[in-house]
C-alpha cells in the first residue's frame, strides 16, 4: 500500500522533488512562475512554446510533486509556485550551473595548452 505524503520517508519525498524538476520544460515553467506572480495557462503556453496537452502533463507532474498550485478563476486556471523556496532553489541551481560551466571552460583551456601528441 502506498504511503501518504506524511508517511513517506524524507528521502523519497526529496527524490520526488527532483523528479518534478527532471524535465527542461518543467524547469522552464518554474522559472516563469519564479517571478512570484500568478500565470494563466495561456501565458505559460506562450512562454514555453509547448502544445496545450504537453503543458497540461507537465503541470500535472509539478502539482503531484507539490511544486506548483493552481486556482480556477472563472474560465481561466492560474498557476503559482507552491513555495517561495522553489524560486530560491532555482537561483541556487543556476549558480551551481554557472560554476560548472566556468569550470569546464577552464578545463578546456587547460587542455588546449597541452603539447601535441605525435
């Protein structure tokens, strides 16, 4: 029998968090929502370039992993980050990525300075 959110071990919940982040389009949706504003599905479609059915699937994953929440207002559904810390997490990930890219560039420069092999 599956565990409820409150019964799952923390490491499983953490893995779920990373599953929610494990697709480039989901990360892009979160980046759009990181501005702290509510966004309609139409706005998210415009920002991601996804087809409506694909965006819907990605939003369902983000909701299931509790990264976003939605609210129906009239005929529109609005999305926002479930926690402000998600935006902080994205900033930290971007910093790490910048360090990794910088490190790789330094390494490639080092490699270019090596003498030729004959």
